[in-house]
C-alpha cells in the first residue's frame, strides 16, 4: 500500500526527471496502489506523466479504480489507441463503466475498433442503469450443460481462466441457456472426474435480474454469503454474473451516498473536488436549512415577552433543542441504515416506532432530571428546572417519532430516505423544543 513518503518520493523523482526510476517503481505497484498514488497527485500534468509509465494491463486496472476526478482528467488526455488497448484488457463490466464516461461519438468509434465479442458484451451492458444488477454484472462466466462431466468442467475452467478471472462457480444451463444449477469450484475439484454435473450441482441457485437495484444485490450477497451471483433475464436465461469484489464497491458507494445525503452534500461529493463544485453542492442545502431556521426563529419570537422577563430562558431553550436534535440523529441513523439493509420494513415499522418512542421517553426522563438539578443548582429556580425537564422529555419523544416517520414517509413516496431526513428532523426538534420550553414557561411562571 502506498503512503505519503512513497508518494512524495515518486513525485520528487518525476520532477527531477528520473523517469527510469519512476517507471520501475510504478511497475512494481499493485494497480490499486497505483490508483491511490495517482489520486493523491494534485497536478494533472504530473498525474498524466506518471500514468504513462504504467504498462497496459496495470494502467487499465488502475484507471478503473481511480477516483472520478482523476479518471476524468486522464480520459481527456488519453489517445483513442491507448483507450482501445485498455478496453481489451478490462473485464466487460469495467470496460462498460469506462465507456459510460466518454462522449457518445467516441464510444461508438471505440466499440467498432475492439473485438466484436467484447463490443457486443459492452453494448449490452451499457443498456442497463449503472446502479442496477445489469450495470454491475460482467458477461464473462463459465457455463456448461448438465450432461457435461466434472472432467469437462475442469478443462473448461483451464481454457477460460485467462478470459474469466476469479472463477468461483460453474453455471449449469439447459439447451436454451436457462440456468438450472450452480457448482462451486470446491465441490468440482472434490468430485469424481466422470460424474455428470447434474448429479452434484446445486439446483435452484440464488439469482439476480438485470433491473434489480444494486442495494438489493448487495443484500443477497450478505444474506447468502455469496462469492458470485448469476444474473438471468426474464426468461431465466443466464446473461452474466456479479462477483463479490464489485459488491464491496457497491456497499462502499451506497454507504458514502447515504452519509453525504444525510449531510446535504449530494451523492458525488469528494474531498478532491474543486471549491466551485463544493459550493454548488452545499449552498442549496444551506439555503434550505436557513429557511427552516426562520421557522425556529418565529417560534422564539412568539414568546418574546417570556424571554424578556426571564432572560436566562435563552440559555436553557438551546439545551432543549440540542438534546432533541442529538437524540433524533441517533434514531435517524439507525432507521436509514435499517431501511437500506432491509431490516426495517413497513410491516415491522410499528414495533420499531414504539421502541424508539419508549427509548426517547426514558432518555428524556434521565436527561430531564439531570438538567433540572443543574438548572436548580445554577439559578435556584425550581420552576425553571421543572420546565427544562418536561421540555426535554417531550422533545426527545418528538425526535424519536419524527426520526422514524420521516424516512418511512420518504421511502413510501419513492424518495431516498437519506436525502432530506436530517433537515426535516432538525426543523422539528428545534421548533418543538423551543415551543415546549417557552410554552411551558409561559403557562407556569
């Protein structure tokens, strides 16, 4: 794995013109480490120089692993001749991902220039949404008829090893290419060479369909502990496979999207993006948040007389709102994750809602008691302590209610629950916290 010292050393060698040493160092790196190095280089021209030293297989693999910004700048400088070589060296799914980032006219030229079989596979993959099973599957797999023997299967694996890396399963199909079974390599090498595949295959394997969302695919891998998953069309014909390395990328991608969306950053944010892109992504949500702050301010303004007569209320009302917001974020994180993993559904939502409200109530009682004691010891006003404790209790219950219902409501409407849940939650906890505290204080003082 690369480290800052390695990066600085290679950059220094490149700047000194020690091209031979740079070339030797880069060609010893794993493609993933080369991609990490290239991502860390801030100068686009230097990144292109370093990338040029990689041999075709390593460069192709590194290109598919680069961050979006680095890959975009490199693609703008690469000649089509080298792009054709990269496409021929990549698996079909990685080749399709690469072409998806290029202009349509250039894609057509490249597809006409690469081998017909690869071109047909890539064209087929480009038809699917990039976040679907069809978008992440690859067309390279080993499939044999049920009548084939173990010996035939082992020969097929040997012949296809160069074209089909990471073979985990042999797929068994009928005469119409419909999937009827799967055979893990472990069982294959332990079986008698003359045994027909139909006698040892695992019938009715778990499958995905091309239109299935990639999050559902990741769920299948997690649920059934899979290394690869066959993809079949509506007629049950085998059209591709998804391997666990692609699913790891999906899990990372989906987790990053949820984190970014909860923070209002969009799903393509990156620490490497420009100031202009950062402002463009963040400012709209900050404006929305500013708008919600006016709602909170209007609640406070409604109780202006109470605050004027008891100025210390301004300090304690932020405590109430902050406690509700923090508790709500805890619940929101659990709910959004539960929805993403399928642990929370509309069927068990009532039980989850009751549990979270009860948790909020108990936490509210505990926090309210601590806050009441603190308020009394600080200001010596029993009424203030009572109001703070009741307001915190009410606001934590509201926070739990909103943190469960808002993501469920967005999910029911077909909207990603991570997109706007945090903004809505903060609005509710601030407004309700101020209203509970100032309203109770107005009634009881």
